[in-house]
């Protein structure tokens, strides 16, 4: 019962609830004319610096996160960009926390029959879901931003026009996908993307809904057999959702609701394998959470999802009690096949001195998405259709078989693993902003970093650098990084332990305590945080 006292579901988040959820009164407010202290962690140092430069120009953490996202799309195009979509969890200086869901949707003409051919959902025009990042970031700014769009997009435009060094991650990505070298002119210049970013500024994002940029993306997808139309983009709507909310280690945890599976799974693990739980019991809780993800996850606009039931303390207690000395076969946890994956992803965390916090995760799905490039803008289009169940019983690009609850349907959002998360301290002010890239590895990586900080008091750099494990129920194996030291402990409990040589996730975290900022970008992707002082 001590575990349940450490964690309980509060329902949808409100920052101005009674008790210790009342936000502390800030002693200083910034009016947009002076630098705002804060920190930004992205998976590329140039993206982090783009965000920090906006803080120095008087913008807030939302402005900084958008700037970092736009810059990331220039310098890390294998992971995200304006041809994709994402989620943003925001804690404003005043008012309630919110989630902006700008996840891509299936085109109006989409049907499962269109994907009967192997590879149709992974490469080429059919793989492209409705691009929505440009629309979503503009709406995020409209709701919470303060700096001008020109200030926010300025660093990304300069990088696209002037070029930038080829980092290690981009170099590896291009080695694996040499066709994507066509994105760059000499010096990694991307003038078409600079033009598109200027159109985003000049139109307040509308060029990505009905202007030349939208037409450019649609033409590229349809030229390769795609289904996306201009009407699909014009009719796209950003969804405003309430974060999931729980308590852990005396703090409030805000995280992503459906159509992401990540927030539910994270809260299930924190709630059923609390501080002091053994590694084996934490893996067992994760197996339960991932099995539930498969059985019940989906778009809440298309299917009823019993979120309160999945996070009920009584249910979490049964998961905790189910941890015995040995692990169980997969059918013990759930009979359903697991859902989709998303690897071509990046995460940005930002907190400022005004108490604004943002956890922003964007994706184009697999590395370089559909490999379709819009001709004029140079935007890389997503292959988010592979996150749906497109061929029942057949593994997707990551070897995962998907269930019927995540089947293709017009206007539907595919299930996601993205887990943008913000932790509020006892005073109600943002303490941690965290999230990750890496498909279903996002969930276990984000949880591991949170636990390192909250349970062990780890510094941000230590928390993201620790060797990690992962389990997603199916395939029935505990996957560990090469330097993970506790593999024998898991083997003794009956787990099939498999080592992976290539790092499988990348976490970005910002910690704010009494005006001091500690931030880290995961070394697995070679990034670095940036600060505004």
C-alpha cells in the first residue's frame, strides 16, 4: 500500500487546483524586451542553440521549443521536419496545462485495401499521411508564444541558407540512406527549405495549409502514388487535449494522453513499480503496460479507451502483486498483438524562468520518412501510414504485428509511443521537462531517466547517459544496451536477454530548481543543451 500512497491518478491536469498544486508566485516577469533565463535540450546542439537564442531575445520556452523544432528539421531531417507531425505538452506561466495534438492523420481516401502490397506503407507516396507540423507549430505559437515568428524561425532560416557542419548522426543516417543526399547543396545548404520557412513566417503558418508549400507537399506525394489531397491539409485540425496526471515521489507528473500510448504506459510503470522495486519487477510492470498498449491503444476519436481503468490504483496494485520470482510467457499479459512503432523522431525540452515548460516531440516516423522529397521546398514527407495496422498479421517496418484497433481509417490518427512529460514540484512549478525518440523505446527510456532523477537524485547528464534496457512484451525479450551490467539478474528471473549494439533511444531533459537549470541532451545522438543566462 505504500506504493499506492506514492502514486495515484488525479485525472485531467489543472495547474490551479487546490492544495500543493497552487503555482508559486513568480517574483519577476519578462515582457519580451529582455533575455529570459532558461534551458533548451534538443538532439542537436544547433537546434538547442536556436531555442536558447530566442530566450535571449525575450521569447518564452514555447517560442524556444518551436525554434528548436524548426532548426531540427533543417539539421536533423532524418528524424523530423515540416513534413511530419507531433505532440506538445505545455505548462504556461498562468492557467491550465494543455496538450496540442498535431499528429498526422490518414487521408480521406485511405483504406486498408490500398496497403495490400508489401512496402506500400513504408516508402513512396502511399506511405504519406497528412503533413501537419507546420500547422501545429503555428497553433502552438498562437496559443502560447510571445516572440515574433520571424524571430523564432530566424535561426532555422539561417542554417538552411548558409549551411551547417555534418554531424555524426546525420552522417550515419546518410550512409544508410544515400538517396537523401539530394536534400543538400554544397555545405549542407537547403535554400528551398529556407523559402518554405519564410512562407511559414509571412503567412502565420497558412502556407502549410493552403499555400504553395501545401501544394508542393501534395504534388510530391501524389506524383509517387499517394492519397493526400490539398483538401486533406485544408481540413486538418489540431486537437487540444488534457494531459494525463498522476503523483510520484511527492511530485505531479503530466504526460501524454491517447492517441499516444506513452503516457498511460509511463504512469502504469511508475504506479506499479515504485521506488525500491527490483529491476525484474520493473520489467514485469513494463510488460503489463506494453501489453495493455497493444490491447487498448488507439485514436480516442475512433475508439473508447478506458484511461481511468488502466490507471486505477486497484489495477496497478494487481500489476505490482503479479511480480513473482520468474517472468511469464506473453499470453499471461494479454492476447493481442502489439501496435506500431515510430523511430524517425526527435524530442525537445524547454523550461524558462517565468515557469513556462514545454515537452515537444515530433516525428516523420522511420528515418527520412517515406523518402519522398517535396520538389520546391525540399521538405521530407513522413511515412506515418506505417504506424497503422495496414496488413493484419504482417510485421511493420520494425517487426511488430499490429491489432485491428489501430486499423487505417480516413481522418484517423495512428497510435504513437511519443511520451512528452513534465513534472511539477511540490510548489506546482515545472521541475522537469523530458521526452525521447526511438519508437516504443521512448516509453522505457523516458521512464528510466525520470526514475534516475527522482529516485536517485541523478544530475541530468548522468540520467541520460546511463545504460538502458527495454521490453515491449512482444517480441518476448529484454533488449539491453551493450554496456548494461544487470543482464544476468534478468536471466536469473527467466528473461530472454538480447544485446543491441546500436543505441535505441535518445532522451532530452531540462531540470529547473529554484531558478537553477540543469539540462542534458542524450549522448547517443550527439546533441547538447543550450542555456540563456
